[in-house]
């Protein structure tokens, strides 16, 4: 399983590298912006799959408290490798974040969030690519509660043990990421492709 993931990752890195190694400064408005969007889509899908399977593995082996860090992007070194390789920043954001650093921040975060929330009622997978004030390409994609295992840590707090709730509030005193239901909109991926001159 681990081997398969490594191979998958290596393959996708290769594809991404060739497809997105041009400067993304001039992506919007031509064929390349579509390519960049596709690559960001693949990048976030891959990251989501790897995290989700590693969460499931860990839940089975070490239980809830031992698995908390498996839902933290910073604990996955392959993500920072990809960020360096593609000169981009990969984040997850939410209007009800567990970690404050993952709250919505910029005007476009809020705007996209409102649009996604509305569109999500009829379609769970939504993504978009836009240009920010610095001229950087920014990609957003919805993250859903698409697996029952998410509810262990983001579901109804009445089902959580006292010990688990205490651990959560020690680590995340401003946690708002509980009481979600299956298929709820949980957050968004955000990939910011930095301009070539910032490399
Ligand atoms: C073992 C507990 C656990 C499970 C299971 C879990 N999460 Fe998390 N989740 C966390 C923790 C802890 C954080 C905060 C990580 C950090 O410090 O950035 C988090 C953060 C997040 C965030 C970032 C926004 C925020 O709230 O800070 C998203 C999005 C998210 N989880 C989605 C999911 C989804 C979707 C699933 C199911 C596939 C899932 N999580 C399963 C514990 C869990």
C-alpha cells in the first residue's frame, strides 16, 4: 500500500512537473490556465487521498487521539516537497476551522466560500481558478465530509468521549470543527501559484 502510494506520487509529480513547469504568470485567458487548473485539481485530489488513507490506517492502529496529527497538512512532508517543486502554497481553509491558521482570510476566500456554499446545494464537487491582487493564480476546491471516519473527529460531540474532547480543546482551544453531518461542506483546498519572480 505504501509502495503504491509512493509510485503514484512519483508519477503524478512527473506529470505535474512537465505540465506546470512554465510560468503561471500568464496562465489566465489561454489554454495554459486550464492546464494549471487540471494540475491543481490532481494535486489536491492526490493529497486528499493520501491523507484520507493514512488517517484510516492510523485510526485502526492507534485510535482517535493518536491519529489527530494525521489530519494536519504540516505533518506531510510530501506536500512541502510539491510546494517547492511547483512554487505554490497548498492550504485547507474553512469557515469553522479547528486550527485558527485555517480560517478564511482574504476577501476572495470569503467570496469563493459564499459562492461554493450556494452551489454546493446542488453539486458537491466545485472548483475555480482566479487571479489575486498580486497577479497570482489561485485555485479553490470543495472538501466534503465524504467518509464516515471524518465524523469521529468532526461529527457530533455528544458521541465523543470526555478524554477525547479534552485533548481536542487542549490542542485547539478555538475549535469550531465539530458537529458536522455526513456530506456537509467541510472546507476548501486553496492552491496559490506564486509568480515566477517570487521563486
Ligand atoms: C483523528 C481525528 C480526525 C479525523 C478522523 C479527521 N480529522 Fe480533519 N482535522 C483534525 C484535526 C486535529 C485538524 C486540525 C489540524 C491542524 O492543526 O491543522 C483537522 C483539520 C481539518 C481541516 C482543516 C480546517 C480546520 O478545521 O482546521 C479539514 C478541511 C478537515 N480536517 C477535513 C477532514 C475530513 C474531510 C476528514 C475525513 C476524511 C477528516 N478531516 C478526518 C482531526 C481529524
